[in-house]
C-alpha cells in the first residue's frame, strides 16, 4: 500500500518539476517587452528580466493557474484599468519567402469587471498610413518594423502597434505574436481541436513550405482537427476569400480556447507550455499570465465576442503600385473598432 502511494507521488513530483522547468524556460524565451513610445523609457525589445519569477513562484503559479486560487487579479496587474487591450499578430515565416508579413491582425479587449472579451479582426490588405513609410497595406508594417530595427525582437510588432494607434486611435497595452510554424505543435499538444465546419471546402492551390501548392479539403460538419489540419483550415482562402478565412481563424481560436480549459494531464500541460514557448512571444510577464489564466477560468464561450471588418465597411481598390488593397473611410473604421472593443456591436456568438 505504501509503495502504491509513493510511486504516483514520485511521478507527479517529476512531472511537476518538468512543468516548472518548462515555464521557467518559456519565460526566458517568449516574454519580450513591447517597445515604449518614449525614447526616455526602457530600451525597446528588452527581455522581461526585472521581475523574473523564482522556481518557488512558478510552483505556486502552477497551482494558482490551474485552480484560480491564489492567482493574481487582473486589476492588480493592470492597475487603474478596468480593461486591457491586446494586439494579436500572426505571422507565417517560411525559408523560401523573404517577407514576414502579418497574416493575422486582431485587437482584443478583456474587461475585468464583466469577465468578457471583445475582439475585432482587421483585414491584412487594408490600406493605412504606416508611420515613417506612408500609405501601405497594414500587414506590411510588421516586415517594415523588422527591417528598420533587426536587433529588436519586438520591432515588427511595435510598428504594427504604432500603425493601429495612429490610424484608429486605440491605445494598445500588450501584445501576443504567434508564429504559424509552431502553431501546429500547440494544437497537437492540446490533443487536437473540435471545429464544426459550416460548409465544405476544397482548395487546390493551398501553398506548401517549398512555395509549391497542394490540395486541401474539409467536409462540412463537426470534426477533430490535428495541428496540420487546423493550420490549413485557418489559412486556406482560394475557394472563397480572405474575409471568409478570417472567419475560420476565429473558429480555430475559439476551439483552442475550449480545449485549453480542459487540459487532461500534467504531461499534456508540460507539452503545451513547451510548444507555446516555441511559437508565441508576448509582453505579458508571469504574474500577468497567471492573472489571465484566472480570468479565463471564469469565462465561458458566451463571454467571448468576435467580429471582423469586412465589406461593405471596406471596399476593393488598387494602390499606386497596382497592388490589390482594401480601402475604407477612416472615421467609419475607427468607430467600428471602438464599438467592437467596447462591446456595443451585435457580436453575439
């Protein structure tokens, strides 16, 4: 009987240590401050080392993050704020492609009082004024930011932030940068995600990593997708449009939220942490991550509201260089974004 009790305890202790080590390593690799808006502030793109958690802090955090007991309150992390606004940028880096444009640009606002999240997806082809570069597609701001400050790990995100704040008068507090190269590992670590595909999709021109094409197909109806399938579902657009693709991306994100709330084992948790560290970069430090985990544990699907900017709010156009773009009335776009983030649009799931 004693041996039967000791062995599981040792196994749990081993995996617990593995999780603590994974979190500690993830903090070192993935937490990078967003460059400040003032040159007199801290250096741009600095690693979050001033408040690095100790192993004891991490151990306490594992318990708090999983139960909500003892985790920081978001209002204590983001003091004097009822909300926190995130910039979520998804990039697709391939060895054969020199440009690193942002395929996904989402603004998300968490409300600490109502325990809700409202988000709006911005078309990557929307023409905007990029600070220091003039008119261009908003997705190009990421690549321009990297080229302008190659040593800065958050340089690309910083220019996307500055572009959004300039054009839409939205103050961004934090960011999350997701690299699709590691996206598949996160989904696989979750054990896959359940998605109810609204309609069948057949894309004979889906791009491959070697700049070729292949055919991907999805039947209509509920299905379990692994990482590769979820990535293809989120990226395919040749059957319909980029607007439809952004709708699919919303479904994928919601499915990941649902799966993330139902982590089945310590080993799975360790795998998720490791996969996330390889694919996600963020300005949120450990205390903030615990606070967000506490908030998420108290949220249900109906607390999450997602919308996209799409026609007729935006219209097809042509840039001076002949490129296809979306054009829109800046005041109308700005009002739409503010209403979406404030929760005053009809964005019920």
